[in-house]
């Protein structure tokens, strides 16, 4: 292999998180602070509700 082969791309384990962070930064970069707070509050509340439901379902299956 002489290094000019474009069929293989080597990526580090941080490429996907970096790309996601960059995409989120561009998407929400121009929003006012109150809009960012609303969006992240909704996403956070869905995450907390999902975790709570998962834990509650997991505990009920054990008994």
C-alpha cells in the first residue's frame, strides 16, 4: 500500500463524538439563550423520564 488508496479510511474513536458535538454547536449556535434552555430542558426531561421508566420496569420484573 502506497498511501494513495482512498478505499480505506482510518478513524479514531473520537471522530463520531466530535462530529456530533460540532453538528449540535452549529444547529444551536444562533439561537437565543432562552430557546437553548427550552430545547435542552425538553431533551433532559425526556432523558430523565426514560431512565426513570427503565429503572421502574427493571425493578418490577425482579419481584
